[in-house]
C-alpha cells in the first residue's frame, strides 16, 4: 500500500521523494535498496563511534547520512543527523548517546516506510 504523493505525514515526506519516484519503478526501487544498505551501515557506524567516545568523527558520518536522508524525504532523520553533526563539532555532550539513539529509532521508521515502497 503506497501513500499518496501529496502526503507529507510520516517518516518520509512524499513531496520530496516524488522526483525519485518519477525515475520509474525499477530505478526507484534500486535507489531505495542502495539508500537503505548505505544508511544502515552509517547508522551502525554512528552507534559504534558514539560508544567508543570518538565524538569528532560523528560529524562526518552524520553529515553524510543527513544528505542522503534529505534526498529521500526523510526530513526528521536528516534533522536529527544535523543535530548530531552540530553537537559533534562542539564540546562533548552527555546528550550524544540519547541523540544517536533517536537517529537509530527514526532510521527504523524510515526503513519500514521505504521497504513498504518496494512491495
């Protein structure tokens, strides 16, 4: 069951992902699979870096995830990644673990929504 192109509710802003959908179903599905594989690796890397306490490295990983997430209409995920990036550049923060966890949770919502597009 696909959401209408006008729907902006949920983890994916359908208006922002519409140009990718316009590429055609097969190309769109291939892009989704590539994004999900790449993003899953970046989310896992964010968790590992945060657990190791390497806060400065979080900025680069979150920046890359922010960009691809935005391209797929995952605006909340992109916003969370922007927060991680901003905090990672500054002094260490006790909120980083909570913020990285929020990225993980939101990515699972995005994954579910995009996986639905594949069916």
